[in-house]
C-alpha cells in the first residue's frame, strides 16, 4: 500500500504575482477537490460541502458552486493538505 501523500502545493499557490489572476493549476486543483468531495457519503448526508476556505474553515455547508467561488476568492484554510473533512 502506498502511503505517499499527493502533491497539493497548488492549494497555496493561487494567484500569479503582480496580476492577481488565478493560476491554472489552482483552478484545476479546485475542480479535482470539488469532484472528490462530492463523491463522499458525507456530501450526500449533509446536502452540501463543508467549505474549506480561509474564512469558512469547514464550518459552513454550502453548494459546491459557492465553495468553488469561496476557494477562488479566499484560498484554502491553512495546512489543509489532508482533506479530513472531505473523506480522507
């Protein structure tokens, strides 16, 4: 069994310096995160996703489109490399 953690450095490398535009790696990573989180039983049970953005800190359950916008705007909460509130 491979216990190696996936490389999630993209989570904290959101915007291009000086431009403020989102990096493609961040956008693709958020898509992957949302997709995996929506596959979890907890998503079906809760009726939405716990938002892991800096401001919500996994305390609010929101629709996946809203979570995506929060992550684009605010980024992930600190040190959320293991998605424990999203099935890991």
